[in-house]
C-alpha cells in the first residue's frame, strides 16, 4: 500500500485516518474466557464469514472505556466498567458492524486501493511540518501501538465500506416529515401550573424503614483508607548565616522562586523562602542520618498516628505503595523533615449501619418527603386548575413575570418543560428536588411555520439521523436472522 502511495504521491498530499483506532488504552482488562480451538484462537466471535479479532475487540472496548471515562470525569474504574458490562456492549457494537459489512459485501459493495488513498489524503494525521505524508512517522506510530500497516488499512477499508452502505439509509425527507419533526421539537402548549413544596417537618425516623434505606445505599457509605504509622520529626537546626551565604544559595536555586506569572523573584522578594530552604538543606544530612539509625533500630520513633488520604502533609502516594514496616525516606514536613514507618494500611470498607446512620438520615428524610409529596400531587391533580402562564414551547426561557423564582428558577423551569413535552398526558406533575409542579395543557398548537424556517437545516439533519438510525436498527434485526453468529467470548472473569 505505502509503495503504491509513494509511486502516486504527485497526485495527492497523503495523510492518514486514525480516529477509529484506540491508541490510548483503558489499561489492562481481564478479558475472561475464550474457546481456544485452533480456528478460534485469534477471535472472540464469528459473524457470517467476518471474524471479530481479539485485538479488534480490545480496541473497541478501549474506545468505549475512554468515552465513558470522559463522561464520568475520569472516575470510571475497571470494577464499574465490569458492572456496566462494557465488554459486552463493545462486543455487540462489533457484531452489528460485522453484520452490516457482511450485508454490504453481499450487495456487491467493495473498496479499492484508490478509495483508501483518497480517504487517507483528506486526513491530517501523520503529516510532517510541510503537510506531507511522513512514511517513517506512520510506521513508527503503528509500531508503538503494535499494529501493522496491513491491519490498520483493513480497518480503514471496513470503515469506508460502512460509509458506502450508510448512503443507502440516506433517504430524502418529505415536507410532511419535516412538519412532523418541527411539531415534535417546537409544539406550543398553553399551560396552567401550581406548586406544592415538600414538607420535612413531619418525617419521623423509623428504624424498620431506615435499615432498608441503608441496604439500598450502603455501598455509597465507605470509610476512608487509613494508615497507622509511627513518626520521627527532625526539626530544622538553628543555623547561623549571613546575607552573602543566602545570596549564594539563592543564585544556585533561584529557578525555584517564581511568581504567578512564572517569572523568577528577586532575592529581596524571595528572602523568607530562601531562609526556610537554606535551613532545610542544612538539616537534610541530619535527617538522613536519623533515617539510617531508625532502620537499624538505633533510634525509637517518637509518635504513633492514624491518618487518612485527606492528610495532604504526608506523601499519600508513597504510603499507598509501601508495605507494612516499610520506613519512608525523610520528606519535608513543616519546619523540618518527617520520617515515617508504615505499621498497617487499612483499606476502605463499607460502613456499618450504625457508622452510616448520621449520613443516612438526610437521605431517608428526603425520600420519605418525596413519597408524601408525590401522593399530595396525585390528589391535588384531581381538582386542579392552577395559574395560566400562557404559551410555552420546549425552548421557552423562563419569564419571571409569568413564573416567579418562588415557583421555579431557570434550571428547574427547563427540566419542567422537558418533562411536560416528553409526556403524553395533558395533565400531570413534575417532581423536582424539593417541590412538585402540577400542570394542565389548556390548548396546543402543533406546527410552527416560523420555527421551521428558522431551524430548517438543523431539523433536516435531526430527521436524517432519526430515519437512518431506525432503518439501521430494523435492518440489523433482519441481518441477525440472515447471518449466523458464533460467540467464543465468555464474558469478563468474575
């Protein structure tokens, strides 16, 4: 492929598409069991005649993991991913892709080398500074990610083939369909509303109800990881120094003294920090000597402490890596150095009912109040009239003259409208954290010509996506009947 590209480089500035390949992994994953029959040892499934390779599966999982991890703001753990069955979601996505690929090939669709090159030429990855394809960079990055060029280009060919098939789903929308989706997005209701506020005063603590609440949420109540340690503090020595000595120390280390703009501070502005650092430097030798003496049991530790991960004055990362009875090297602590011996590391655990009770009570009260609030809302709805707030649509902004802050703020109003327009009922209620908003639709206007004119491109795109997804969904149901699917992957290990 690359040889062909070099011979034809006068026709194009070559770059390479790589967005579908997961180069940043989610870390090690326990992939569970496979059927290691010789014909299956490299695949997790077979769809028709299309195998799903183990590496392909791992890449798709890593892509999915990275996407979910971004949604969770970096808090997705392998345990949570396993609970959410991300591996099976990734496998199902690949099965659907292979079904579509099989169908595309049966239709006679194919991908030529010229098409692959043309696709590569539109991408920006793997370019040198002049914007030209860099063969060495291409091979280097593929090698770093343990991928051969032939393998990568096969991924690309499949992607092009799926794009070709997708054109079949691209059916032009009719005027009636556009009117329908405009009505769905921008229908207008004339609403009457009222508010019922939650009452927490009459909630009584019932142990028989409180314990089931704890069972429901107990995994949310955990102790902090803690460290039982022994400490030895080495206070900075009283050291005599003159200004010249401090200036010499400053000159050697002035890169450590910077302002908020990353500019080096003058000696005069940095003097107090210079004094502290000079004293620490002078005490360092003594601290190291005490460290050696403690390791040889020639000195006794001074204090025993129990700290948690919130004690940021201690090197928590080092403590996590340490074993029982390990002694950490001296680290800067207040006006001197601290030496720590790790006695015991207590991992986080689920709190007992009694330990969690104080934190549990507010949750229990909130749940009980909301249950009572919902009952009130249902009863009030039977004879509800409310205050007419006029015409609203999905995108209406709150007008304080019609809906005051005492009823809803802007965020609550948006949530309220979303629930109203997603409901099929002309009368109902929306539960918010501390209140219930009753509503009744007095009248409704479905089609809005102005909204269609203002948002035609967006609406056409939205309709296109809806239709494509529905056609694809229906097609996959039929393809599952047409092509045999053999799954060798047994799921994540428990």
